């Protein structure tokens, strides 16, 4: 029995060694008869599974403050022949707010199929969250020929640095505080601020007093010059209108109106009764011979109704005399010290001949 059992053991070991040799020498008949399968078209990232392309996203600081900007860096290495989309700032960075983004130019190392490009950007973020520990992970999308693959960064953490003092444990910490809902509003009586009114009135009075002391004399003089010039312009317009109307048919009426307007304007320049003076009295008072000649020509038109070529010249002489008196009065007014009355004494014009 022992010898027969030993022979059976040797035979069993022989069969086992033969089976292992067949398995090592070649494939099994099932694998040899299996139909040949063609590989699927893969994206550039999946063609070489042994090659890893790093995607890095991390905070550039360890702690942040509420409302203070901080930065987050994102960098991705990828084959040079693919396109990469960085995350949308309005969607994937919540709850943070993106203030600005600094995008860097793509850098490529190598040539051909083995070339590797690096895209990177730095995001300036602001947080208004009160969590002591805050997280962030963002996706980078790779555009393939068949799909758009999203790859996420590793989760990075940042700590909130608060300037508020920590609450010390005491007997009131466990109590729940409630707001009072039955508080009655106390109406306040409206009061007028008389002190502010008095201060404003005094300040305005002092300011106006200072301005009057500095510019009062100049202001009065400029106002008088303005009124003086305005009266002269009115006289010129009215007198010119009458002179243009002068003709052989309207000589008497027009000459009379022109002389009346002229005498009234002289009384404004020099407070003398020019309206009641006759032609010799006017010539004697003004001591101007050409005035006498012009007035005699005007009398012939008024009382005789005669119209000669010298009629227009006579009215023009009266206009020149009034303008000369206006210039003299304006010069005296500009040289006055502001304490004189508005009426100005005008010296008579120098006698000249009638042109």
C-alpha cells in the first residue's frame, strides 16, 4: 500500500507540472479565438495614461479678513495641441467675489507631440463669509474632439482672521436675548435753533460789511457809470431817429422835437434850465459859436418851415455837442471819490466853428 500510494503521488505531480508548462508557453484556445477589437478614439490626455499633467489651485495666503482682498493661483500643464478653458469667475468662485484676474501668457516647453504648455492665472478675491474655515475648488475644462472634460483642483482651505474679541464664558452666555417689541416712541417737540439763526445773521452782516468797505465805492461808481451810459445811448437812438426823419415836408415838426430832446438831455448832464433858455442865452451860457449857428438854423426850420442843405448839419452839430458834454461828464464821474452826488457839473465845450 505504501509503494502504490507513492506511485500515485508521483503521477499527480507530473500531470500538474505539464499543465503549468502549457499555460506558460502560450495563450489559451479561448483567447486565441477571440475576435480582434479596435481601440476607441481617446482624447490626448487619455492616450498616455502613465503621463500625469498637474493641475494646481491654491490660496497665496493662509488667513484672510472679511472685505480684504486676497489672491488665488491656478496653473495647469497640458499637451500643447489641446485647448483649455479656465473657470467662469461668475459661477465657480462662489461665495467669493472676484475683483480682478491676472492672466499670464501660455508658455510651452518642447516640440512635437511631447510639447507641454502651461496656462496660469491669479484671481483677486474678496470674502464676506463668517466661517472660520473656508474652502475652494475650481474646474478646468479640456476641449477634446468628442467631449469637454472637466478636471477639478484639489480643495484648498483658508482661515478667517477676525479682529473681534472672543466672548468669555459667563453666566449670561447661555441666555437667549430677545428684542423688546412693546417699546413706545416718545414724540420730541420741534425746536427752532435761534443761536444758529443769530450766528448766520451776524456772519452774513459781517461779510456784507467787509465787502462794502472793500468794494462799496467801486460798486457805486460802476453803477453810476452804467446809468450814465444808458441815458446817453437812449438819447442817441431817439435823436438819430428824428434826424433821419428830417425832410422838407417834416422840417418844422421834426426840428422842434429834436431841439426839445437835445435840451432835455443837456439838463440831465448839467442841472441847468436849458429848456427855458433862448438861442442867444444858450450860446452865451455854453460859449460855443457853432451852437448859436445850429440853433438859428433850427429856428428857421421850426418857425419858417424852410429846409436847406445846412439843416442836417445843424442837427448833427447839436448831437456832437451833447456827445462831447457826455464824455466830459463821464471822465469826471470816473475820477470822483464816490461821495459826490449823481448830478455832475459839466464845463462848457470849447468854441469851434460850424462845419
